[in-house]
């Protein structure tokens, strides 16, 4: 068939194609596939080396995912602020002391001593505050972040004459 490692000439391609009873294009395609170099999917240590993995798409770059991430962040910060703003001062203090401190969150008994009520009453206030915050967050999540276009609104004229 083929002698040596050199690329096949047009005559060699024609001869092999007639022997195998295939089109010359198929012979050329097969030679290209068989003589191609192997490439590692990931580069070893050299950052500048070619590696197919570097050309894969980044799923985080999808516009829909970017928008979803942005809306989730807005809902997290603005939603928390709105939910805390819906609470009375005592409930807000209890939620902040129990849930929003980085270190040393307050116990029910510590808050009970601070407010002069029982630990059970603090737990009840906390539970009611959490329900109220959940309702505010759900309402905020149901509201679209971007304004929807008005239905049946007249379309603006593009080339309207000046008046």
C-alpha cells in the first residue's frame, strides 16, 4: 500500500483508491486521520501549551445563568433587608442576635434575660418573626426583578415627523 512516512502523492491516492474500490477523497481523509498527531486533552505543566480543554465553553458564562445569579444575589441582600425591615424592633433584635452574628450567637436564655421574658416566649417571637420574614421573601421572589413590558401599549413610532 503506502511506502514510508511521507505524505501520499496524488498518484498514490489514485492507486490505493482503485485497489480498495473507494473514492480518492476517502483515501485522503483516512490518511489524514491516521497520520495526525495525538494531542493531550489537558496540558501537563506548560500554561502556554495547546490543550483542547482550554477551548471548552464556560457554563457559568451563559446569559441566563448570569441573570439568575445576579437575581439570587439581589434577592439575598435586598430580600433580607426588606424582610428584616418588616419586623418590629424586638423581633429584629432577636433574629439578628440568634441568626445573623458571625460568632457568639445569643441563646434563648440570654435574650430572655435581656427582654425580661421566658426563653419559651423568645422562641415564639423568633418563630413568628421567621414566618413573617419568609412571607416577605416569597413575595419578593414572586415579583420580577426586571419590569415586564406593558401589554397593549402602543409601539413607539420610529420615523414620526417632528411637530
